[in-house]
């Protein structure tokens, strides 16, 4: 009987991979493919760079798998690794690169998101418009607050704190400030 890797925890998958089960690593990649890539893309606003950074993160996990210590914090470990790679990406760029990157015409980058489930076309359009308004407003936030907004759909505040290496209270305060600013930006946009 084949093993159902989808039902295993992240730590069990890492343990299985270290014991020689490549399917366990494949499940980890599948499990985090969308949220990790979307997180990186939201920070670097460059699909090519996001793809490269995503691969670097998992290549690092692959190479260092034997050193991973199971503590139930794989997601935080993975997103922290991604965050560090993004920081290095910007550190290695000229000063004109930043998390607030725009295209040559000064427009904010657009990210296509595939709709999940079936929706009526009007509902999908309204949701997409709202998502775009929130994305534009989030780009006005300071990088640390913006990062929390991007991570929150995928991680708990506790996991974000672990990924960023800061106290939970700091993340909660930054998250609260970010939401208040987003509300103000969205309210001002409707004037």
C-alpha cells in the first residue's frame, strides 16, 4: 500500500526525505509552492526573480535536510529562509532597487492570480478589483508591515514572528498598524 504523504506533517515529511523517500520532499514542495512563491513575488515584484528565489529556498532545504531538527516549525523555517534570500536579493542590487519597485512607466506591477473554485464572472471581477485595491494600498505600507499583510493568509502571527525572528508582540503591533493604515488608504481612495 502506497504511503499518503499529503496526510503527514511537515516534520514527518522531512524525516521521510532524510530516510530516502523523495516523494516526501515532493509533497513539501507541492504544499508550499503557491504560498511561498506568492510571498516572494509580493516582496520582489519580479516573476523571474521570485522563481529563482523560490528554487534557491528549496534547493537549500534539500541540501541541508539532514541538519533540520524537527520542532513543528518547518513553515516558519521555510518562510524565514525565503525572507533572508529576499533581503540578500535586495542587498545585492543597486540602491535604486527596493520593495517598492515599479515598471519603467512608474506603474505598480500587476500580479495575476488564478481564481480558485467557480464564481460568476461579475463576482470574480469584483473580487479581483478589491484584491487589486488592497494590493495597491499594501504597497504604500512600510516593508515590515507589508510583509505581515502578505504572510498572514499563509501563517499565524506566531509563525510570522518565528519566521522574522522577532517577538510575537512586535508582529501583532506591526500587523495592527498595517491594518489601520490599509483601512485609511482604502477609505481615502473612495473619496
